[in-house]
C-alpha cells in the first residue's frame, strides 16, 4: 500500500535553486572547457565533473530530505557514494560531448540517452540507499515518465550547452534562462521519480549502525554544496589568471602585429616610409584628387655617384649618407607631402593635392639645392647631388604604377642631361627608357659573349709626326641595335655598374694587344686606358691592374691611365691613394679633358700626374675664337710650369696643329692624323711610318 507523500516547501525550493545554480555552472564550464588549451582542458573536465555531478547529487538528496516520512531516515553509505559517482560520471560525459568541435545530432542523442541513464542511475541508487522506507516498487507509468524526463532534460542540456557555444561570452540572461530550463528538467525528473516509488506503510523505526543519519546527510550535502562553490570559485580564479595571461598575450600579439604593420610600411635604415607605404598613399591620393578635381606630383629622386661613395668609404658611410639625405629631403618638403625611400639611393616624393607644375618645379629645385652642401660622414666630407624626375597627375598617368614609372623615366632623362637637374616626364620618354633598358640587357650580353671591340687612336709627336702611343677606345656593334655610340654605351655602363667589368676587359685587351705589337717588332709603344671613378672605388683595383700586367707581360711603363678631373674630385683622398700606388708601379697618369671641370690646382698639384690633355672643345676654336685660344695657351703654359706633358685632343687642321706647335705642345690626337682604327690597321699605319722614316733618312 502506498502512503501519501508530502515535502517541505523550503527544501524543495532549495533543491530547485541548487539545480539552477548547478546548471548555470555547467553551461559556464562547458564554454571554458571548449576554449581551453589541451593541457588545461583536463583540469576543467575534472573540476567540472566534480562541480556538476556534486550539484546534481546535492539537489537529489536535498529533495530526499524534503520528503516527510513521519519516521527516522537513514542512508546506506556505499549506495550513497555510488550514486554520487554515477552523477559525476554522467557530468563528465556531458562535458566531453559539448566540448567536441562539431557534435552531430546522433552524437547529441546518444549522449543525452547515456547521460539520462546516468542521472536515473544516480536517482534510483539514492532511493535504494534509504534504509528506512525503502521503496518496495515503482509505478511503471511514473517510472517511465521520470526516465523520459531524465533523457529529455539531458539531451536538452547538451543541446543548449553546445548551441549556446557554452561560452562565457554568451549573454548572462540567455545562460540564466537555459539554466532554469535545465533545472526544471532535473527537479522534474527527481520529484517524478520519487512520486513513482511505492513505500511500505509501516515505517521501519530501527536505527542502522552503518547508515547515515539525516543530520549527517544534511552536513554532507552542505559540504558538497560548499565544495561546489569553492571549486567554482577556484576555477574562476584560475580562469581569471588564464584570461589575464591570455589578455597580456593578446595585447603583446596586437602590439607585435602593429609593429609588423609599421615595419612593413617603413624603411628600416632611414625610418622613412617605404615603397609600399608611398604606393598606398598614391592610391588614396588618386581617389582624393578625383573627388576634388585636383592634381598632384610624383618626384623621383636619385643620388648621383652614390655607389662611388659607398664603395670607397664603405657601407657604413653610405648608410650614414642615406639617413642625412632623407632628413634633408623631409626638411625640404611640405607637411602634406610624403617622402619615402624606395630603393638603394632612390627616394620618392608624393605631394599633397592641388600641387601645380610651378610648385613642383619649386619643390624640385629646393630639393636639389638642399643636397648641394657637403655631408660630414665621420672623418670624411663628401659631396653629392641628385637628379629629379617629375610626373603629374592626371597629365602623365592615371595609376600609381604609371606615375612612378614615368617619374623614374624622367629622372633618367635628367641624368642623361648632365645630372643635378630636374626633368618633367614627356610623352616619348618611355620609348627612350625602353631603349635604355634594351641597351643595358644587350650590353650585359655583349660582355658575356666577348663581342665588344677596341679601336685605337694614335697619339702623335708634334715635332716628328710619329706615333708614340695609342689610346684604347671602346666600340660596340650589336647584332640587333647596330653600332651603338660610345658615349651612349659608356653612360649605360656607368649607371648600371657594368663599367667595372667592362673597364677590366678593356685594360686586359689593350695590354695584350700592345704586347702583341711589341713581339711583332713595332717597338715600345704606350697605351692609354680611360678609368672611371667607379673603378677607382674598387678595393682591389691596384692588385687587379698588377695581375693583368703580369698576365699579359706588359711593362708598367708602357701603360697610362686617363681620368677626368671631375672623376678625381668625387673622392680626392681615395684617388690620391690609388694614384700613388699606380705611380710606384711605374704606370703613367694623365688628366683628361682638363679645363672642363673643377680646374682645382690646389688639389691637382698633390697628384703624381705626368700629362694634361686639352679637351677638343677648346682645340676646335683656337684659330677662330680668341677665348678658346687664350684658354689653350693658359693650359699649356700651366702644364709646362708644372713640368707636365701636353696632349691636345681633336686636332683636325694644319692651322690647329701649328698653334699647338708654337706653344710647345708635345703630342696631339685627332682626325688630322688618324681617326680611331682597329688593331690591324694601327699595325699597318705604324709600319708605314717606320718605312717612310727609313726612306727619308736615305
């Protein structure tokens, strides 16, 4: 016979509160478990299973204590502990399922079934743990309903945990509603299960020596509830520590990412914007210019002779120079202009919107002027200049790429015009740049394939009319481009650095040819080879010259180097050091095109020079222009006062030769005697000279 059950309403309410709190804790733990790293996940799983299982178990036994039986109630210790273990295992299973990345419907269903069975096992083990008023049976209908409620509540709990993401980022009110739904399911299952129990109407009043009294059970439940709170608190503190650590790491990562973004847009040497930054500025500038119907300018700035400074003084000095140049460029521009370093010695300036052609010209001149003052690099004082190419939007391009390319093209045109100049882009320059690029490619190929040639122009004694030596001159006839003017080929070689390997090839070929002439009986001629400033800046230049002389067998006294005054004055200290080493070997040195450059006598008198060459631009006018005649007269008198020989270039008439002869010039070159000739023709020319001399003597 079944007696009517009654419950203490306060304890029933307390059991529901415990169920709700446990459900809220479970949802929170599920989110933390899923977000935890692999090592921390086991900590969260164990703590979560203890808290969640203990909470469900506590709710169950609070509900048991709420039942009024009219007698003394005791509980079997083993079954009580076993019921607690069932609750914790079911909780662990639930947490494992919800922390899966993508739990399927089938997995949720199986999980709900298994967890529901665990909850039912916990409940009915707890019922069987009662030593007095142990149920003698269960109502089949209510029992089935309680099992269905357990499975349904468990499945709902898993579903809510997963689809709420179990995340601490979920709104508290949403998690609270879900916790209440879960609490209704848990308590509903419990009280339905208790209602399903059939009890003996005669209470069993004896005390068990091994059972747990209600007072102790209450203390146990209170302890477990306190333990749940303590575990939740400890895990919250632990998680707070992890969150703090994660926040610090996230902040560090954010700072690192920000630093990386800054570095990606910054030149590491000068700390100026780089090409990427200026391209982004250009893109935004194009949009703003279109919106405001205005224009702007792009200035491409390239340092003149930077490689010579970098090679002669070292990369540290070169880096110093680039930093100082960057500062001068920034001080020369306006606030809304951006200055960027886009290459080795290349800078790009994008002006603010509304910049006119006249304003661009003023800015370019200010930039050129800012670099004219010397730079102090440690113990060295160096001078440099720049060439500036300018493109305007929208006249010269409608994209960032075209504006940069056209400014670059204009810059190269400025270099061709003599450097230290500004040049606006003009339509047609692109084809010139294309030819320049083609020339560079073909010149590299010619050097690799050994298809360059040398021509030799005689250096003739003014008095005897006989050839005393020759000057080696580069000649290049390309299979695609045809005959390339020497000045064009040399300019490309200088700008690209090819002048160094080409110069070495010229020296080796000229020395070899002179030795072949000597062994063929043409006598002790000399050969003059032109040097560039870049060759002087090669650290092993002198050793290379010595090696070539040994390799070809040419005596150093038969070799002469010609260098322009402009090239010497780029780095006079380095040039003086190299010249003294060459002079000690017995190699003669001469200044080419004297009078067209600095004419710095205070510097030149320090150098071991043996010869001055008067430039053809002066020689051509000695019989028709009194100023040219005066200049040539002064140059020859200067050379004589310094005990230097004089070679006059570009002599094409007898009158010009007579003028040089009257001033006691020693040698001349020019079409009056011979244009530059191939080696074979020079051999025949000198042989003919010797023959004519012998016939005259007879």
